[in-house]
């Protein structure tokens, strides 16, 4: 939900939990079991739409409320009236474009619950976890005022999470905390995924997928030891960068403006017996939309990349030119041809596929103004001669100001991809998240909004940032 006054927040949480517990006791309950029968999702239809998750007979998530408020006063999930249901299953394999396996098994049982008001809740149970999402069949465009997505853990659990400062959205460059959920400051939000150690096991990891045209979900404290979804407000041209980083609403009283006929993001509860098993959980990928039938990924070349950012001394003035500091070389190290020729030679010697050139190769505000001390075109010619390719750093704001022009230029130059930084003040209308970058691999860095879902439908490079622990930890797509 959008962040509100703290006292109102706590009151709403308590009321929501009471409604779920009361309604689940006196309403119809629909069960969806995983193929191995170890996990069940129970959906209760009472005063409010609620779900719970049981694994091996143990309640992991107690009844948890789901709703979505749209323009016109309609609230999906409140006093739901079931008008139809459809159950199905799937047991197939999905071919991948990258990763440790050429194919992934996609095996689940599903029930779609249709409600009066032209909306549905689709629930899937996998052996590896569960997923659910709203689907609407409404005319025209709609405005989503708010979404309620709660995770009422049955007991206080210890969680791994990155939480932001009070009143601000966090980025993915914070340090993971490892502490009980009950100790989370209700004024803070955490980024996904949040991985929870339930007493006696298993591990539960909250994630999401298929975020096209919709903001990413953060979580904050729910009651004593639960979590609830928090969403950034829809950005407007009047919003300042500070407003967009703040938990306040900014200048818009909604979270998304989108099509009325669509599926909304999948909310995912991964279930794993160990951290090692969690590494093999592919639900985020499987629930992402597949590529278009005519999509051509033949130009995408998997590989590894070398950069210098984390090894460079940072100047006190943030607007100063950053530069790599090499020692033991017979030239002046810096943002120049000789330095990056050295990096390319290193890449050749050690069989590294790509070299990233970070901040300093151009004007931060104008990518057409190349650093006059850096012969970039000479370097690009050298990289082609050595059969190595180059990534260039830029900020999302500068790139989007003249997006088509810049992409055409980079394509002409033969640039392999872009390390696009500072996503933190781009909201659900992100120009970069929902379409290909014209022959360039995308290496998003510092996003405060996940690009979950585009990992199947477009080429995405490994998400940047040293030790940042992002959800899309892929290599070059």
C-alpha cells in the first residue's frame, strides 16, 4: 500500500487481520495444491479476499488480505462474489536463453477465480512455492489507487532484508539485515526479495514477476510480525527527485495508470528447504512473460565483463571525473585511451568478453559530449580489432531525454550495451523497463524498482553493483 500516517497504518493493519480471520471462519474456502501435494494455498471468500499457505501441514502464512482499489471507488477483493472458477495444470519445459540449464520444468496446478465486477484472482501452486495475481477485464484505461498485498506469517520469523532509511525508499546497494521481522521499524520499507527463516524451516522468499507498466513492490511491517506491500506513487512531471525517493505520495494520489484489460504482477512465495535450494528456484523466470514469437536473440552473446568502478578512488566532489587508478604501468592512468586499451588487453589475455567504461567518458548531462581527453572512437576500433566489446555507463535520466537519438548513436558506434544507472527516480512509466534497447544489452544499476519479468522478454545483462544482492543476478543475457 502507499505509505500513510503511522497510527492510521497500524489501525488499518489490525482491522485487516481481524477481517481476514473472521471471514475465513465463515466463508467458502478454495484449496489449490502443488503437484507433489506438499504445499496448499487456501483462498477464503468472506468480507475480504484472503489467502493462506500451508506446507507439509505447517501454516507458513495465516490468512492474509488481498485487494486493489481502482478509480471510481471500486475495490477488488472486498465482499467478493464468486461467479466462476476454472482449474488446470501444466507440466512442460521452458527453453532458456542463458543460465545454468537449457530447459526449466514449468509444473504447477492453477485455479482462476472469477468475481463479479470483471476481475479474477489466479492462484498457482508449484512444488517450489506459490504465486497469485489479479486479472482485470475492464474497459479502457484505469487508475490503480492502491493495492493491498499482505504476508501474515504465522509466527515471528528472522528475515534477510535490505531496509531503507526512515521515510525513504531503499536502493539495492544497502547491507542485508538479519533479524526478526518484529524488530523492523514500521516507518521503513524493504526491497524484494525478502527471505524469511520460519521456525524449524522451511525458508520462505517473497518476490514478484511481470512488472510491466506497474511499480515494484516494497514491504513494511504488518502487525507484530507480518509484512505488507508498499508502492511508490505514480510520478508526475511536478515531482522532485526528493519526492520520488520519499515514502510520501508526491503529486499523484495513485500508484499506476494502465490498461483495464490485463494481468497484474505476480506475487510469489518461494518455499525452499535450504539456501542452496533457493538458488535453484526459477519461479521469477517462469512467471515472467515469454518473448514474442518473432523475437531475435541471436545477436545476444553470453559472457563475462570487467570494470574498474569498485576499485577506483572516489573524489570528494561527486561531479569530478572518476577514473581508474592503475599502478605499475608506463602511462598515466585515467579516463583515457591508454588505460582502457590496457583493460582490453587484460580481457584478451584472460578470456573476458566485455569491458565496461564507467562514469567519466562523457558529460553526465549530455552523452553526445565525449570527454575530450578520451579518444573513445579509437578505443572502439581497437576493441573490434581484438574481438572484444565495450559497455558504456550513463544515467537513466540523461539517456531518456533523447532516447532514440542516443540508441541510434550507440548502435552506429558498435557499443555492446549500456550500464544504465540511477533508476531510483523513475516510476511505473519507466521507458527503459518495457522495451528493447535497440541492439544494446541492458545492464541496469542502482534501480529502486525491479525489472522483474523482462528477464525472459528482453536481453538483460547482470544487474550491476558490487555485493548488491539483486534479484536479477544474471550474467550477460
